[in-house]
C-alpha cells in the first residue's frame, strides 16, 4: 500500500486514490461516500441560520414585518452565540 491508494470495496485490491474507477475490477471507488456527499449537498448547510425569506411579490407592509422578524432572528442567533462563547470560555 502506498500513501495515495484506496482499497476497492468490490475486489479488495489497492488502487491509486486519484482514479475514479478501480484498476483491477473497474468498480467506482468510494461510491458510498460520494452518494453520502451528494445527499448532504442536496440538503444544504444545516448549521447555517435560516432567516425569513423576503420575496419580490411581497407587499411593502409584509416586507417591513419580515425585516422586523429578521432583526429578531439576528438578535436571537447573536445571543445564543454569545452564550455558547461564554460557556466554552468558562468551561475550557
């Protein structure tokens, strides 16, 4: 085994890691990992905070209301982040 080799899930032989397919049996390398990565990308970033979406067709009163809600969401996320920072600072 060399540094940049991976083991094929189908035949068990070691193949150069930069190859897309196994040199011995032709199977796709790391197929399960690639499927899992594709599923994660399709779901999006679960850690990213989700804010209320403002659409172009929203009326001006609704837009103002959504901006107020977004401001509240921002303050909430900032407060939670600050509490997590304080907790990690005191514990660690």
